[in-house]
C-alpha cells in the first residue's frame, strides 16, 4: 500500500468513470462495471500485471508493482464500479430529471396531486412541470448544461450515498473476522485477483500463474471459443451464436408453461466460478431453482394462477421472507462475535483488533453515525420515522444477503424480485407510507436494489478479504482510500453524464400524437408555458 498505488488507482477509477457512461449508455457497447466481478477491474489488473510491471522490470528490477499495490488498485476499482455504471448512476440522473419531464405528458398524472407534487423538492431536478433542464437531459440540445438546477438534488443524494457507504464499510469491517476466520467462507471472487497477482514482484518476468500450462491453455481455449461464437458477425449476421437452452420457447403453449421458465443462457464465466465453490453450494442453486418452478406449476393446478410467474406475488413474498430469515440467521450465528465487538467498543474487554481494517470502536461509531445519518435523511425529506427505519433495515438486509451469497457461493450477479415499497406497504396494510415516503422508497428501490447489478456490500466484503495481504500497520488506511475512490467515481461520473444523457420518449397525447414542446427562450433554464392538450 503505497502512494504510487493510490495514485494509479485514482487515475484508473477516474478514467473508467468517465468512459463508462459513454461506452455503455451513449454507444451501447457494454460497460466495465456490471456485476460483483466488474470487467473493468479485471482489464486494469491485466494491464498492470502483464503490461506495466513487465516494462518496469525490463527498466530496473525492484520498480515493479508488488502484490499489495496491485490489490489496493483492485479494491479501489471494485468500489468505484459500484457507482460509475451498473450501480447508482444507471438511474440516478434519470430519476432526478424524470418527475418534471414526465409531468409534461398529458396522459400521466404527475402534477396536481401526482408524484411531482409530493416529491421532496431537494431530490428532483425541479418542481416546475415544464422544466427545460429536464428536457435537455432527455432530448439533448445546444447550450451549456444548467448545472445550477442539478447541484441541489445531486448534493442531497450525495449526502445519503456517503452516509450509506460509511455504514456499509463499518458493518463489513465488523463482520470480517466472523466470515473470514470463524466461518471460513470461500470468497471465490476474491481468490481470482489474489492468485493472478501471486509472485508479481518475484524473480520471473511474469506472475507464477500466467506461465502455467493450464492457464495458457485456458486462455487459448477461451479466445478460440469467443471467436467461434462471433463468426456469424463476419458474414453479415446481426448476432453471434447464442449459448442458451430455450426452455421458455419449448414449453410455451404446453401444460407446463405455468412453470415460467426463462430461456436459460449459458455463461462460461459462471461455470468457471462454480469450480471455486463447494459442490453442494453449486448443486443447491439448481435444486432450489427447479423447486421454485414446481411451486409455480402447483399453484396453477390449484387454481391460483394469479400468484404465478417468476415475478409474481408468490415468488416475491417468498424471496422477501427468505432474505429476512437468512439475515436473522447470519446475525444469530455471529452473535458471540457481535457481542464481543460491542463490548470492545464500550471498553469492557480487550478484543484484539490490530489486524482489522477499522478498529472496532471506530467501526461501531461509524456504523451508528451512518445509520443515524441515513434515518435522519429520510425524516428530513418527509418520510415517517418508523417507515424510515423499516426501509433502511430492509435495504441492509438485501446488502447482507447479497454479500453473503457472493462470499460463500461466488455468484457474481444476482437480482432481487421483491420490491421494497410493496413489501412494507403489504406488511403494514397500506398504512406505512405518506406521499413523500412512497416517492423516496420507490426511487431508492430502483437505485439501490432492483435497478443495477453492482452493489457495495459484496465489494466491501471482498476488499476486506483481499486486505489481508496489506501490512498490518497500513490496513487502517484501506477504508479512507476506498472512500476516496468512491468520491472520485461519483464526481467523475456526474461530470461525464453531461455528455451522455439517457434518451427518453417524447410525451404523447392520449390520442397517441406527440405533444409539441419547444422552449420559449434560448436560455436552458427559462420556464415555458406552452398550451397543453386536455
């Protein structure tokens, strides 16, 4: 953990944050930061290990990046990836601009008692239903971006993100010893960069793994396989060779259609990760998947087809219950460790925390500060206190379960099918939310749960597992470094988004015709008062 590693990490985090909105959303080429194993981090690790390190060794021995330095860059990249692409920023800017933009639709009730009326003023681009700044975001146009309208909602949301990241970092710093040393979870995704960089600063020109015959054969086979799949593209086809089992297509129109199978895609990367986890874990994924299909078929035979489908009420409530039960089970298993940590924070014992990324007293204080700050943020913007506590508790429940699944089973991508507002609303009988609260919860459900595939919790767990390669006296620098990487990713992503807005549909009238919209002034911030069809 050195200054040069920190600077290299910051530069790559900034670079990927600037490129991600352009290559993924503006051009549609695919991104760098999706899933819990982002390809951008892998690409940078390959560049540093097989490119920069080789040049440095050729120039002078001892100049190359050591394994801890490479791992610091890796940790910074995976944390930065949670914001720049398929994490928060995928919907962040769109959700800020959507209320005033959609309020221009004559067939959607977003004003005069609609969502725009109740949306907290600090969380949306404008309360003006004819905001030119919102139109510029969705449709583009000449002139400079009216940042004066964006700064306030971006700042309000940034405060919540910082508090949330603080709480998550502190929580997983507390759980590190329990998961790594007591329960000895596999952390398959963390093993990959650790093994790839082993011996980076050794006598050889390349890391030990790279020169093994099995690794070389695997790389050759992978490249040949990818080329084979892409062959149709060279002969004018619009798509390559798909790797999928068309279960949905086969069962459509048959008595087994209610099982709601999807066309099962084969992901070679997922197959590779399966070799890193115990066989019973890999088997259980398929067993419970087919069990859920049998459930859907059974409720259909019972005459309750309204509960069916993968995204139907049965699966949503069942998964939500499983998440809550799994979280309670994890906390129960860790009860002795958590009590010891709490006693250490209060000065009641001398539990050794010298090797931890955060001292237990500081971790408990940071966790309390982050949780209290997030709850205060909810209440400040109009959510009821008890509802705020329920929303945040379920959010942390999702993060804990997802991180545990990644750490134990190596699943590098997962999505939840239960919806945060619907779950709380159903449990409370429809009495939990006020208008402002349901707007906030619905927005955060998209931003933090169902909208992306890159979340902080598994990244933090993997970063603290990888952090074991750092010198003990430098491990306390890891969390400040990761927070710096997050802030750089957030700032550069916000700046890059100004040139790659997310396109959106023009508003239509009830008859289907496009409602004409033209700014009344050349100024990007001037209000407009066009005549609307009623």
